[in-house]
């Protein structure tokens, strides 16, 4: 009969199993701790960004209020706003506004009224716009007809083509109001084939249309912010005239020495563009102005500023 094992030897397996259980527990605890720390780091980062966003938003609204005050002064003094070339291109510098040391604030403008107001633009002007893009007349007429049929209730189509929205897999009807988004063009027959490529992505015509046509409703485009396409479509100005007017407004070409100019009366338009053309369809004041306020904070801005200074010195 074999001799019994010593008591110490009989206890070794139970001790080993306890160590394995403890190590397994520690491993799972370590994994849980790491996951918790990662999640906590993400939550802290989100909270930090939200806090920074709130602080920067306060700075942005302060800069916006200062900008509106400067614009109001220029509007009262000049009987309207025509172009940033009048001196309000840097409203914060004009008012002596200074943000905190670690922040930079920039204000830029875009004259939305330099575009054609789609709710008020005539079919003839839309047709002229497409013809200026060298679109064949028959196709341009179909696209304009399709746009008007989508936007105007009870529109009588002037081309042989007739849309059939109700027979689609998902039937729908034209809304009978101006576009609220340029992406609506994808729902308009004939316009969809013109403004989108075969993969269904907006093409160059779509981007050019969005650059020269506004969804806002204002009486007349501002000649001082009008793009060359708008000058050609509405004013019937030729390419050379449109280039001369653009050079005058931007201070380029033969007007480089005088800097950006401003049209204040029809006589000035005639001196730059000549007697031909139709300036009567334009206004000389801004009707819709976009104000872009950008606030940056942190060391990256300082690095970018120093790099820009070095580039200017070089």
C-alpha cells in the first residue's frame, strides 16, 4: 500500500488554482480600467471642445455686433452699402476691436445680392445665362422650362417636352415655389440630366449655377458685387465689357493703380463699360450680405502667423 502524500504536497494544487483566479481577475480589472480611462478621455475631450466652442461663440457674437455697428455707420454716412471697397472691408480694425491674446478673429463678406435672385429672375435672363455658358439653345430652353414648371404653379410649358412626375416609382408633384436648396435640381426632369453627371453627382454646371444664382428674394442684383456671368446674362455685357467692369471693381488690370472701385451712378458705369449694355436691371446697393466671422484660439494660430510672417519676409 503506497504511503500517503505529505500535507504540504496535498495543498499545492489549491494554492495554484487560487493564483490563477487572482491573476485572471487582475487581468479583467486591468482591461476594464483601460477601457474606462479611454472612455473618460474621450468624454473629457468632448466636454473640453464644447467648452472651447462656447467661449469662442461668445467672442464671435461680440465681433459680429461690432461689425454690425460699423456697417450701420457706413450705411448711414454713404446712404447704403455698395462694396467693401468703400472702406468697411476690415470692420474690426476700423473699430479698434481686439480679442484676447490667445485668439484671432477675422471677418469676411460675400455679397449674395451680386447673384441673380431666382424668385424674381425672368425666363429670358435664365436662358441668357445658359446661352452664355455655350449651352445649345434647344437644351437651354428645356432646362429653363423645367425649372419654371417646378417653381411656378400653373406654368404652361413652351417646349414640346412635358414632365411626368406622377408616374415615377414614388410619385410626387412640383412644389410650385422657388428652390429652397440647389439639391432640389436632382428631382427636376431635364434639369437633373443637365446639372448632374451619370453617377448622380453635381457637375460643373451645378456649381456654376450655385455661384451665380441666389435662392434669396431681393429686387435687383448689386452691380458692385455682380459676377461676370450675371453681367452677361442680365446686362447683356460682352466678355470684354464684363472683364473691364470686374477689373474696375477688383482693382486689377488697367485699374490696378487705383485699387478696387465702386459704381455710384450710371455715368460711372458708362465710362468703364461703354455705351452698350443694360445697367437698368441692376441696383448699386447691397440687398443681401453674408458676414463670416471666424474665431481661432490656441498655439496653432501663433505658429501659422509666424510662418506667414516668415514667408512675407522671404
